[in-house]
C-alpha cells in the first residue's frame, strides 16, 4: 500500500529467549558479531553504528545498571566507612568519554 502507514503487526509474540543477563543475550551477541565482522568498516563504509547506543531498550538497561552501581557505591561508603575517605555528601563525578561529534 502507498499511503505511508505502517503495516499492521501480528498480535502473537514469539519469545526468542528466556530472561537472561543483557551481556549474555542474543541481542548482545548479534551486536558484538556485527562489529567484530565489520571492524572499522562499520564507521568508514557507510554503516551507521548507532543501534547499540541510540535505542530505548539499551538506554534503560544501562541506566538500571548504572543506578545499581551508584547504589552499591553509596552503600559501601555509608555502611563500611572504615577504609575510605568518601562520605555520602561527596559528589560523584560522571565523565563521558568518546561522546562523538
């Protein structure tokens, strides 16, 4: 059809895999294999390597992972403050490396 409407999606869903760690998932392996096969060509030959960094699923997973990391850091400094100079009032600095253009 030519009216620029999206095709209707089937109502039945297919489970590709059971719940698993993101780093052990099929999606992770597919992305890893793609960039392993393409190498630098993923950036130099017209491929746009944005899927891994520009989709909401990955953003949510990495956000939860980072929140858990911050929680662990906070708990380590507040519950076991024997060998550290950190306190819960000290800032936590985030530095983005390789943010692109």
